[in-house]
């Protein structure tokens, strides 16, 4: 498949999603990534319903996650509408799964110690302490980071939400060290590629994290969103309130935050022991 032609197609598709469908840049970019992967796998620029049906079935056979199947299906629905051949796909029932395999505090510490330079350490530190999403990290500019207040402003995040989140003093010190070696203007991206000084892509961040996890010999798959889950779980273990975690992660609904309580039976056990009635 012609990569140049595919990239041009995705650029037009992204414009359609933002202008004609009213989606945010973040959401449109996400759909473009999933559709690009789908088209490459189907080896077709304009897949027919039969091709898409077979592809969705293939994802089920390969046991792809619920989120991946739904996002791919939604992206393909938008894409076929963009191409004037709109189709509608059924949605699988959303499973209620526990968040598991989050990183412990010691594992995050090992990851930071394994960083090969201050740039990598600053990226991981910001992901770990702030809970920002991968694409939000890539979009951060220096002016979005308030080093005096230990806060980060996320602009046009998921669901077009802006928000101010906290980081630790330790994270701020790492960012200051990073900026000493990699100075930049306030309107420039906080993290860029080393060779051409381009904006980072989500793939760059995933690769950096994967390589560092290998150096740390953690022995399992580590990805950017896992640090977000780990922050929530470790905050909860230390007694943080659900409201505080909801604000830090910028969840629109408290139900999204409640999944961490369900996934941490140890926290439930300790709270029960503290509040149980004194019958005996």
C-alpha cells in the first residue's frame, strides 16, 4: 500500500472529522490512527462492507480489547461516511473489567532510574506524576507548565476539555534539570525529537517507554496509559479521595474513577477494618 497516498488520505479524513463532524483534534487524530492501521491490514483504500465485516471478525478472533474493536469500528463508520458509502456496525456489550497489573511505586522508581538521559527521565516523570495521556504529553508546550506552582495545564484534551493538574516537587526539579540541558521558548513544545526538533508522536513516547522498561528489567509490557492507571491506584492506596483522583485524571464522570476502587480490594479491606462496627 502506498504510504504517501495513505497519509494524504488520512489528512483529508482528519479535516472532515473536525470540520464536518465537529470532533476535536485529539479525537480526530485517534480515529485517523485506527483507520490507517485498519486500511493497511485490509490492504484497501476504500474497503467494502464485506471487507470490513471480515476485518472486525478477525479482531474478535485475535481477542483484541473491547476498546480497540469499538474504536476501530467507529473510525471505519466515519471513514465510509467520508467516502460516501456509509455503513453501520453493531457494538459489542462493554465488559466490566478490573484494572490490573498496575505498576507499584517501586516499579515506577526502577523505571525512572533506568532512564538513559534527563530527557527520557523528564518524560516518564511527567507521565507518572501527572497522569496525562500520551497525546496530551506530546501536545504540551513550555507555557503550559507552571514550575512555581507545580502544576500543568492540559489544553484541548479528551472531549475537548482543558484542565489544570498537579505534579510533585520532585517532578518539577527533574523538569528544571531537563530545561537546563534542553532550553526552549515558552511557545515551543516541551518535548521534541532530538534530530529534527519535531513534535513528538505517541509512537515515539511508547517506544521510549518500552525501551526504558526493558533496561529496568521490569519483565512485562509497559505503556504510557499504564502510568496513568498506576498513579490513580497508588494515590488511592495512600488514602486520596475519589474527588481528588477524578480531578487529577480529569474524568467527566465519577463512575470512571470508581473503577479504581473496584480494582483495589486491599483498599476496600482496610477501609472496612477501620469503619466496621464494634460488636465484640
